[in-house]
């Protein structure tokens, strides 16, 4: 493909060299450069691509796309393109290089603090059941039809993303459902994509280590809806404080879902138990397999999205009634002998933890204890640590603070940060056990018949990261192991 075609829509400051040159690849990682490729120097959070320009040239790059001035002495055999924003340029160039794949499918982006994975996964399962070949891009995994592609980020980098979308198009996918994270929006990973629609779940405090302020976090989320075209739809949670704010400047057709107010997609919970949710959705009574009010909102978002995509309401609700959720989202197990319930959930924000604990409270039949095992991730937003600790203690009978993924931080210090949020009463409810496996074992040993244990924070993850090393660790495996010992 000619460079000039790859550069379509890119905001260019200057060009030195020939834009009619043929290029055979584009990369933002200098280690992946092969002869004939374009290297785009993107300024990332951990590294600045401008530092690797010489390495890219050594590896055979024929075009250098950069943002900052002050390059080494240009090589007359190469083409240099200075752009306004190299992140945005990478997204447009990837879109062009891979044949603008988002224009050939119905792409739906799901954004918000909590619920993204469940909504995207349910949409993928629903439309697959309705007879379409679909793609999924999520925190848990990426899928092309029935083929699983491991996920490394909630939203891949712009080049990987467009390459995946192109693969989905080539393999016959008609619909793709994608989690769209605030990091991806801010870093321009999704710039230039054509969305059929966007979904907003909710927004609560998270990622302030990256966005610095809550207002900035909201602004970035809102930018996704501001970018939607008039041919797209935007569907938002009317019961969230920022639900209407998200859509106030969008050109897309606006729709809302709600449990509490008037909306195009209205739900009412009739029953919420371990057997699922009984709801009225737009005047139709339906039983769903998912549990909890937070999942009632997720289901309404899915229903609304399907209708906005042109599907028939009754057919959608019938198919939705047998869907199961995403792995690690309110996954529960029951011990054989004492009927102790253990729930494994990805809840890693204060609001998500409160939602899960509120659901557990509604499932209680009498005086069962709620025992919560919870930690906070290292190298992430520290401001939520005391808030999560306080929430766990307020809504549980016993709490065990433990490690999540401490990453480069000292897990004991993370627990100390959590303890700062505790009142005198809360301090009487918790103990600290740094070793996560030991913490889960202790929770199970403390449980009496029919008590409820919540193991929060990691959900679907099959690893624990400590000092840069990832070791196999699966909360569900650990629970099952100790349940088997309990039942002997």
C-alpha cells in the first residue's frame, strides 16, 4: 500500500521524503519492524517511541512517523512524517492499512466503570444465539466466532485492534462487541473507528492514578459518545448521575434504560434469588439466569442495544433468558456438606464491591454471615483503597484483607493504605492475611453452614503478579480445593 493512502485523515505538520513509497507493514514497536515497514513513534505511559527511532531504522523501517521535533539527522533514503499527535496518527493509519474494517461490520462499543465485560459478553452470546457470526473484544478474552484469542488489555493498541477487526471481517463476522476503556479513548486507540453504537453502563471513581481527577475521567468517557456519528445510536443508563451528561453532545440517536424512571427500555425486578432474576422488561415478564440488581441494569443495556440494532423484542428476550454471564462475574459455588456459598467476583472498585455486597444481602434468607476476602491492586489508583476497605467492613460480618495483584508494591503497605479508611467499629471486623491462598482458606474455615463468602477483586484472572512475576493463581480453583477438604 502507498504511504499516501495510509496517511488518509492524519493531521500532518510536515513531510520530508516521498509519500508515494510502498509500505508493507506499520508498527509502534521497534522490535517488530521488518524491512519496508512504517514505524510510528508513539509517546506511551511507560515508554516514548521517539527513543526507539534509530532502532526501527536499523531494523529496516522506510518511513518514520513522529510527533516531537529534534530528530537525529534525517536519512535521505527514508520518509519522515511529523504529525500533530502520533497516537491519533497510529489509529488512523492502522484503520487505513487494514482496509477500514469497522466500516464493514456493526461495531458496538461498551464503556463505563463497571459492567463493560458482562454487557459485551452477553451481547456476543446473544447475537451468536440469534444466528450471527460475531466478534468479542473484552478484558476476559477476545473471540472470533468460536475461536478464542487471548486478551492482554481491555482494549488492544490501535494496530492490534484494527488487525483483529480486519481478521473478524475476513472470517465473516457481522457484529463485533467491544469493551472501550477510558485509557483506550484517551490514548486514541479507538480513534477513526466507525461505531454502529455506543453503550454507557455507569461511572464511579476508578483509574484516578491515570486520569488524575474524576472530572477528567468523566470527560474522557464522554468523548467517546461525542465522537459517534449521526447514523449511530447511543444508549445510556438513566439511573446513573452522569447518564444524561454522557449523551448531551452526541450526534447519535439517544436512548435510555432504567429500573427507576421513564425510559425507552424499562425494567422492574420481581424476584432476585440464586435461581436468577425475574423481571418485567418493557411489559414482558422474563426470567434470567443472572443474579443481582447490577445485572438487571446489564441485561437492560443488552436488550436496548439489540433492539437498536434492529432485532425483534420478543425474540431477543427469549434468547436472553438462557444466557449466562462472563467468567468471574458473580460466579458462585456451594459446598456439598455445609452448603457454604462462595462467590468469586471481579469487583475491584468501591462501587462494584458495594453492588456485589448489596446483592448478597438480598440473597440472605436469615442470619447467615457474609465473609469478604478483598485486596487492592498495586501500581493502580491508591485513592480507592481506604474506600473499598470501608465498604467491605460496613457490609460484611467478617473481612479478610489480602493481596490482589501487588505488582511492584509491597502488599503489606497496600493493606495499610486500606486500613486508613476504617472506623473503630470496622477495625473490629477484619484481619489481615497477606497470602491470598491462606486468606481464602481462612475464610472457608471461619464459615458456618450456609454462610456466604465473597472472594473479590480478581474474578476471571488466572494469575497473581508479584514483583514483576506472574504465577498461576485462580480464586475459583482455590475455593474448590478447600471446599473439597471441607466436605470430607
